[in-house]
């Protein structure tokens, strides 16, 4: 009898010291895996989900509380009291930022990019947008030929109405050869005048393409005359606060 009690006590103690491996799978409310989700236990990070939303975990045969969080999603506390088995799924609800973008006259603007953290969406023909996985904080609103704007989202519900102002370009035209040889003087000109834009020739009336384009037709017919680096030119113009217009003829 005494031996049986000792054996049972030893077995129970042995089991308490063991752990059971399992895979925690983090998905959003649409069923998509969430990469980069952080799992905390008692204030300490226990793991981060991979591209499949999976984290290899261990259950120590006792009740445990996990806090699961991910950018753009509502954090969740999960209590695991029984053996989780091989897989244990946790669903996080995506934060959704929605609203509409209009011009100063109240007309909808389509194809506006609304970006929050790593998430973004384009407005539809009626100016509506819906960004899943948005993060509280700064939100960027951009569209070519319109003045970009930004606002701070608190993560709350309700539609956010945004008004975009059209961009009034005051530009000077620069030929492809002038971009290559005299671009700095045009940057200096902009500092002394009301210029806010530069129109540079990408392809002019001669048919030449003045930058290193990857267009197969232009390469096939020998129209590439790469006299300037387009990325460098645009970067210098943006650094000077100037809008860049590419001219194709």
C-alpha cells in the first residue's frame, strides 16, 4: 500500500515537470495567417509567429494565460487550461479604418492611396476607402496631382472624411539633355522663383528615351539614350521640395 502511494506521488511529480509541445496558429477574422504576432506570457515574450502565422509553443500541464498581439489587430488574452493538442488557433480581429475622400467642392476622388502602417487601400469611384489592418497613429493620404495630407487615427470606429486639395503646378520644362547637363541650375532657379514643379523629358519629339528605361520596344529599336539617372533626378527634386512631372511625347 505504501509502495503504491509513493509510486503515484512520484508519477504525478514527474508529469508536472514535463511539457507538451504544440503549434499556436494566429489568424485574422477573415482566416488569413498573421505574421509577426507576438505572444507574451506573464509579461515576457514567448514567441513570434512566422509567415504561416505559426509559433512553436510548450504547454506545461497547467493553466496559462497568453497575450497575443499584432500590428493592425486588436490584442487578445487567451487562457489555455487543458491540453491544447497539436494545434491551437487564436483569432485576432483586424482594425478597420474607413471613410471617404472628397475634393473641396464635395466631389469624390478615386484612386487615392490611404496608408496606415503596413496596410493601405485605394478609394473607389465614390471616394470610399476601407483599410484592413490599420494601426492607430499617422495616416498618409496621397494621389498624384493632389496635395498629400496626413491625419492621426485613434483607432476608434466611425468614418473619417478627408478633403484633398488639387495641386497647382508652376513648372519649368527641362529637355532630356538639359537634365543631364544643367539640372542643378534649375534647382537653384526654383529657390529664387515661385516654381514648385519640374517637367522633365522622359521621351521627346525626337523619339529618344533619355533615361535607362526597361521598355522592350524602346530597347529593340535603339531609342534608349540614357543621359541621366531618373531615380537620382527625382530624389534631388523631392529633396528640394519640388513636384516632378514626366513628359512623354
